[in-house]
C-alpha cells in the first residue's frame, strides 16, 4: 500500500501563517479606524469653524465694534508719511502728468509723493478732532434723523459703497449722483480697497451746508467750507464740515460742461493753439449768472464797465437769447489771457476748469475753501494766480500791471498749468483725495459700521451698483 501523502504544510507550519493573516487584518482595521477618526475630526473642525463664523457674523450684525480712536500710536496715514506702509514707491518714481494724470489707481505712497499740498484741509479736520479728544461716534452720526435738501447717508464697508439713505434731491440730483460716481470710481480703482477702513458718513450735494442742518449735529462731507474767522457772528462755524471733491470731476451737464476728462482735453486743445502766450486775447473774460453771489458779481461788472481790457457779461440761463449771445464754452475761456473768478452762493464750480487753462486766473479774496485750496499761491515767483480785493477796487491796477509786464503774466499762467492742470486738478489727484479722506475719517472714528440690521438681519444700505440702477 502506498504511503499516504501528507500535505506540504502541517499543523506546525500552518499556525504561524494564520497568526500573520490575523495580524494583517487587525492592522488594516486599526488603520481604517484611524483614518475614519481623522476624517471625523477634520469634519468636526470644519463645522466648528463654520459655526464660529456664523456666531461671529451674528455678533457683528448686532453690535458696533468699538475701537481705540487714537491707537496704535501710528495711524495708517502716519505710516504712509514715514514710509513704512505695506507698499514701496520706487526710489526714482516721480509723478508725470503725461503718464499719470488719468491714473485713478495710484498707490497711497504715490499719492502723498505726487500731491503734498492736496490733503491740507482734511488734515485740519483731523487735527481738530484729535486736539479736542472728540472722536466721531455712531451716536453723533445717528443723531441726524432726517436729511435736508441735497443730503445723503452712506457707508463704505470693506471697500464697497452702500447707500443708506437719500434725501430730497430736487435741485441737486445730478450733483449727488456725480459725486457718488466719483467716490465709487476711486474705490474700484484701488486694487486692495478692502484695506480701507469701514466708515459711515453724511454728505451734502448743495453748495454748502445750511446752519439748520449743521445744528442737527454730526459732521458732513461738503464741497466747500470757511475758516471760523470768516463766518458771520451768530452763524454756526464750519468745524464739522469735511471737504470732498465737487461734482464737476464727473460732469456738469446743467451748464453744458463736458465730463471732466473731456473738458480737460478740450482745454488743452485750445491752449495748444497758442504756443506764443502773448497771442492770446489781452482781455479779462467772465461769463456768469447774477442770481448767485449778486453783490460780488455786480461789483465785477461795475469795475470792468467800458474797459478795453474786459469782456465781462452776465448770462441769464432762463433766457435762450441771453444764452445764445453771451454763453461761452468753458474751453474758449482759455483763448483769453486773463480769467475772472467770483464766488457764488459759496464756491464757484467754474474755478477748477479755469485753473486748467494756461491763462492768468484772477480772483477776489476767497472765503470759501475747496479741496485744492492749499495749492493756491498768489505771491512770489511761484505764484499761480492773482488775488484782488473782494470789491475789485484794485482790479484795474493789477490788470494794467500785467499788461505792462507780459513776462510776469506768462510766468503766472505757466505756474498755473504746472500746479493745477498737470498736478492738483488731475483725475489722479481727485481719486487720491477720496481715499485719503476715507482713511483719515476712519482714523478719528471710534466705531465701525454694521453691515446688517441687528433686528431684521437685512443689509442696512443698498449696494451702490444696485442703487444706481434704481430710480431716484
């Protein structure tokens, strides 16, 4: 009988194999449990993080975040001024009008380097708040329960513009929209606009802020303001007025002035026809309405009546014949050697257009300041305009001097171009001013606005892109 064959493996050889197999199963199960636990922990952390975000948003929607008004010791603009801001300006960078005039997106450092005199009026407002230890509070903003003619309430939240409230704009509709368009343009032209502080503010599209509206409390952004010394006794001072660029930086259709960049192009085109400054018309030109600033303007008409060196006429904007006979396109003012400027109800929106001309800008002593006021200089070799008395009593004397000294007149005109057309009244300067205003306003606020209403959880303001498509 043949011997029974035994399997190649017996009990003694099979046992280690079984142990090894079971060990592999245990290890595999353990790894699976570890992986499952890991995924569970990650998922838990994600859900926990999302919960934290929701709680954070809920908290944010129901509170105003209080923040130290003057801490840290260096504000954002201080850092800009001492050169330690997050961006660096190339050492050799200099503002060039031919390259940079229409650049709405200059960096903060470039803005400060290019326009050192532009921000003086803002700095005055900031200084007053700091010296009096009087930060802007939400209660101060919210104290204004109703909006007067031409007023609106808005906020900038993480670089986005929202319209909270919009008053009666019967006489100021295009002005208000032009101003908001310009502000929005300055925001979207900034690549890192989320770095701007979130702020809330009121603005006025009227020529100035009435005492009754100032009395309701709270600071207001406006086109013009006066020094306290120039305010009549008994009137409320303008210390709560913060200057903003006027509506003309967008457009001024009511008086047939083109959008600002187009108006500047037309002005430069006319000026290009006068390589020889002395070939311009040797007259003082003025066209304007008499229903605003009537006393000043009557004095100008009287001082220039029947003068060979004057082309001064009133325009009645309600009379088609008067418009046809007397209206002069803004760019054609630049054909004249001398340009008269008068204030109206407050500032005159015509001023910045005239300052774009290569002509001699002649103005009475100004009471109303605009955003670019600090760049005006009426004496010395760098003078960029000529100042006369408010009653124009010395106008003839100064005109005759300039006619007798054409080199002085040409130097002043060239200084005006250098200072204003090629620098402080460029679209680039306007955008820089808006962003500096936002930074400085945020610097002296002790609150950040809430985006959502705490009770309804709805947006407190209408996103600007949506607002501009709705009827107002």
